[in-house]
């Protein structure tokens, strides 16, 4: 039992290190943070304007974190905030031309990063790793339905 716990803690540590490496890669190659990249990619993939609350939920970000990220992206000209027609207090978000271009560049940069990782590990091993993480997440969600995380 103790060995399993230790193994899982080590696995989570390595997953965190991979996340940090990805963030460093992004900041070096695209000059944006990991959270900024996530927001740009989500807005770029959206077929409509997104509201900040929905975006925070989709990305599993605290509203205060998202507010800071949105402020930075808006100040740099990557996104625009729009008042909705239904409720003047409500905002929706969209990418500017620069934001859309940066989202595309970010996606291409991440594709290169993860393609290199796939080649290094082997795509079958990468698929196996993905499946193992998904199975673990599903199992933990079944043990604690109130702890369920968005996929």
C-alpha cells in the first residue's frame, strides 16, 4: 500500500514537472504564460463569444486567476471584452487579430513540442500514458463524485 502511494505521488510530481517544462517552452518560444496560452487556445477554438465564468470553468481556473490573465491579455492586445446585449453588466470575450495569430502560433509551437515528446517516447507509449491518466481520473471521480474534474 505504501509503495503504491509513493509511486502515485512520484507520478504526480513528474506530471507537474512536464507541465512546468511545457510552460517554460511556451514562455521561451511564444512569450506567453501557460495560463495565457490556455485562454488563447480556448478562445480560438470557440465557435462563439465566451463569457469569463464559462471560460474559468472550462479551464478549471480560479476566477481571480482568470481575471489577472484576461487583464494581461487585454493590455497586450490579444483579446477584447464585449458587453452582452442581454445584460450590460455581463461580458463576453473574443480574440483580436493579434490574439488569433498568437493562438495559432501557440498551437503550432505546442504541436512541435508534443510531437517531439511523442517521437521520444513512442506514440504507443504516449497513448498508453494518456489512457492511464484518463482511467485514474475516471476511477477517482467514481470514488468521489463531488470531486469530479472537467475533462
